């Protein structure tokens, strides 16, 4: 695929763009996106993506990475980037979810720089790598948690969202620590969200953590962390 050219999903999405112009404008305003939307509902985007991805051979890592970047970099509407994220998690790419994929996901997170892209990649793709390659991935997430990029920090905090009882609390608290004093909404929200995800299955350590960090946790983080379990 030629990364300088719009990907093939653009044509598929634009065939129905005119029917959804008003909805596209609403979606763009809601997401505060500079990139326009096609206005296609997510079930339809998934169906388009499924048809496009069905014909791809992404069994080799290099081919998979190239196709992801072609979709991502060639995107003319935001839905195309959702298709690129779908390709990241394609069942044929299951074996690619290793540290080798981390630079790709880092690029998508930094370039995407908004919660709809970042949260999908962090909770699903980074989480999968963490499950497979625990020690080196933990080191990477701790490094991300201390970097200057807001979205990499957020990703390190929420990469265990789906782990529930398997959450490594030491890693979670280590990734939260550098952002405890941050004024950034998306970091404060991520902290509360990540804490609440574990509180759903084991509230006591989260209560203890919140109480121990009462002076530093933002009201938003604290409220989100304890929203379902109380004091």
C-alpha cells in the first residue's frame, strides 16, 4: 500500500458521505476534531472495515504494519482511522501483539492525540502486549508515565483497564504517581477511571490508596475512583 495515497476505505466511506452530511458535522463538533467525519454510524463503519480487511493478508508483521499506516496516514475522514484501529486488532494480527508493535502504537497514540483513538489502543492493544510481555512492557509503561506527552501518560495509566482482578496494582500506582499533581483533565479522568476499574473487583486497596493520597488526588479522580464503592 502507498502511504502517500488515501486508503481504499475513503472511497467506500465517501459513497455514503453525502447522505450523512448533517450528522458528520455534529460528530465533528462533538469530538472537537479537525479531521472531518463522513457521518457514518459505527455499525456501518465496522461493516465497511470488515469487508476491506477480509481481503488483506496481514500474517507477516511488515505487511500488517504497512497496511495499518496506509489506512492511518491516508485517512481523509476520521472513520478511516477507526478502520485502521480495527486492523490493529484484526484476528490475523494476533501474533503481532508484542513489543515489536509498540513503536507503531506509540506513533498512532502521539499522532491521534485524542481520547477516541488513544483509549482504544491503550486498553486493548497495549494491554495485550502487557499480558504477553510483562516485565519489559511494565518498564516501557513506567517510562511513558514520566514522559512529556499527555497521551502516552494517559495510555500508561489505563493500559490495565480490562485486567480487573489481574491488575498489577504496583504498576498502576507507579504509572499514576507522576501525574497525581497534574491539572490536565484527561490525566485526572484517567486516574479515576483506572482506579475504579479495579475497585469494581477489589475495593479495599483502592480505598486505601485514595485515602493515602487524599491531598494530591484531584476531586475528579477521587470521585471517579470511589463512584461505585463509596468511602
